[in-house]
C-alpha cells in the first residue's frame, strides 16, 4: 500500500508556509548562528531578531538568569539596525528556501511606520512581525501592546504602508489579551503571534540585589506554556485571523497542544537554547502524529480541541 502524503502547509495572510513550525524572534539571531546546526530549509519560517531603525546596544549586563523550567532575560532588543540588516544579513537569508519574517519595533509610532515601509521594499522579506510587546525597553514596545487604542493605531498606520502579510506580536502582560488581538485585527493585521514573555523578577539573596541589571525581565520557557496556551485559546475564540502560538514549546507534543487549541502555527524560542534541533524534531513529530491518527492534513488538527465535559 502506498504511503499517504502528509500535507503540513499552512497559510498566514497571502503567505504559505511549508509547515507550521517557525523559530521565534531573538532566539535564532539572524539565521547564520544556527546554520551549521540545523537544516534551515526545513523550517516553516525564520523570524529574525527584532530590527530597529538605528542600531541598539540593548540593556547592560547581567541580562539573563536561569529560572525553574525557564529563563529570565532583559536583552533589551539589541540589534544591528535596519541598514546593516539589509546589507549584511538579508543576502544570506535570501539563499534559504524558507519564508523570512522580519520582526521590527520602534519607540514611537512613526518609527514603526518608517521601518515597515522600508522593509516592505527589501527583496526576500516575505512578511513582517510588528513587536508591540517587549517588556525590557524603556519606551515604546509593551506600551503599544497593553492599550487597545494604541495597538489599533500603530497597526492601522503600519498596515497603510505595507502590502506584506502583517503579524502583530502581543504581550501577555494584560488583563485580557483577546481584546488587544481583536483591536489589531480590526486595524488590518493578517495574524497575531502570542505570547511574548511574562514580566518577572529574580533576586540574588546573597547580594540582596536583582539578579539582572534591568531589575525585571521577560520570563520564557516551559514554565509559561500553560499560561500561553490558555491565552492562545482565548484569542482564537475572539478573532478570525490566524493565531501563532509561542511559549515554552520544546517538543512536538507541546506544539500540537497549541495547534489543537486553534493556533495555525507555532514559534520555538527558548527551547532552541536547550536543543537547537528542536524545531526539526517537532516537524517530524507532528508528521508522525498525523500518520498515527490516520490524518493527511495538518488543518485537520488545527482547532480540533474538544471542550465538552461528557
């Protein structure tokens, strides 16, 4: 008997991904850092490290501390800036046979608009991910992501200057994330990705000082997965656009929970630091799951959650 062909492709706006597994912004650098460790062409998409108009040194060290089943970071969106990204990184990214999604941010709405316009004309950029959710920079970032009106405004103005698929990355540090998601959907976003990190804190009890120089940082890793999963579930019910799940995904069983919950795709972040090959094993694991369930299309899994109590 011939082996059934498994369809893993998913769609985000006009962008078709070969499979639903991406690598999250920040944790994968610009791609070259992992190129000798995994087959990048197997990924559904590469989401680049967040880009700003000008280079940024990020926050002062210490910037990372390990936590139970996770880590706290306050890198502060350190990056090489738009111009060097285009000249130094995009030529390499264009060589890969996988989608390139550029994460970008600003300290004011005009920064987002200018950067989105510039990036939209760069060859090889398949989609944009507007980061309105970083908890580790002094201005901008999370401010836009916690206020529905500001989230709407920045999304609407970015939407006006780009025809690229537009993903908006949301913060979990809000009362109801689905309200923010609905706001950016109404403003023209093609998809939302969630969640970014949860604001947290660690104290060095010997020094009686915060363990990181920024005092607070973003908590990520398996510790946040149940929280992120719940937020994805709430958001899927509130919007009609695709939802991309992020948070503590390190194995195919983790990714499948998000997909069953209704996410159309997932991003692997902190899990890369534990196992750089995690995204590839997740892709293979998803394929094996479909085979075991006698399914041939990943879309038969997406949103298959049963919530009845019978």
